[in-house]
């Protein structure tokens, strides 16, 4: 098991205790020694997990005083623990298509300039230290902010946060993005062109088309993984029966 997976799993176990209110909002967590004994891990893993949880906004570490659970009203949205990539993408498609339609008539020239900047990073024609994935996220959240609707902004930014912080979702999306890289540029360009025309219908249609491509890619990845799993099991069965033949000729 990798070091990263170990401390992430430890952080998730502590987070489950917080969510179940065994450690309620504003309460102090047990000492690192007690948590280590309770969870059956090393103190070093507890320390790394607590640092990660503080970075995510769930706890506050205070020098010489320990760790405290953040007020529930301030805890960031993380979404359901078992959300699938397809479920998240379907939700994003609904919200972001309407977000683009709402933003189109009122989007500012400054926001359009930002979108062009992120497009140039995604295409590889410009580099300012921002990764393509970061530019992709900024492209979408800039559109959300252009709606001037705080609830829409919150929901869309939260869905991006879920996508980034969930290890399994991150892995699947990486596969999809690698498979879908040739289409993403053109799809984002069509969204941008619709917004430049201040056309809500075209903006909605372009955003929906973008997510339709992602969903199709997700389904292909899922089918491939399922097929590979079947092949793996078949190979195991062949090996098992081959061994049995050797033992009992």
C-alpha cells in the first residue's frame, strides 16, 4: 500500500467519525496517540491525515492545543461518498448547460477575455504556469460566476471540488480526458463562440454537447474496464484448472 493511500484512507476514517458526529462540530479531537490506537495506525499517519483534513477545511490545528472540528456551517461540501463518475457528470451536464444559457446574455467582455486565455492554455499555445486541467476548471467556473447567481456558483464549484478530491473520480476523469483530448478543444471553442454571440440557446446546446462527449467516453472506459476484469477472471480460472490438471493427471 502506498504512503499516499495510507494517509488518505486514515483521513477518510477520521472524516467518517466527524460526519457521524462522534466528534461533533467545535469539539476537540482526541490526541494523535489516542487516534492512532483507535484506528490502528501509526502516529505519523494520523499527523499526515490531520494536516490533509486541515487543508480541506474540516479541522483546525492549534499549536499546543490539538485539533478541533470546524463549525459544520463552515465545512465545505464534498458530496456523497459513493458518487459515481457518471452520476457526477450527469449532474454537471444539467447545471452547467443551464449556467451557460444564463450567463450568455450578461457575460462581460472581461469574462470572455478570461475564457480565451484559458482556451489558449488548453490548446498549448500559451503557458503561464497553469496546467491544462486547471485551465479547464477555470473555464467552467468563470462561466458559472458570469451567471451572477451565488447558488449556481456554489453548486458548480462544489462539483469540481468533489471531482478533484475523490481519488477514484480523479483517476477515471484522467483516463477520459486522455482519451477525449482531441475533442475537448473544439467543444470548448464552440461554447466560447456561443457566449461571444450572447446566444443562450447555442450556449446551452454547446455545453450539453461537451458533456455528452464526456458521458460517452465514461461509458467506453467503463466497458473496457469491465471487459478487462472478465479477461482477468477467465485467465485466473484457466490457471486454476491448469494447476488442477497437473495435480490430478
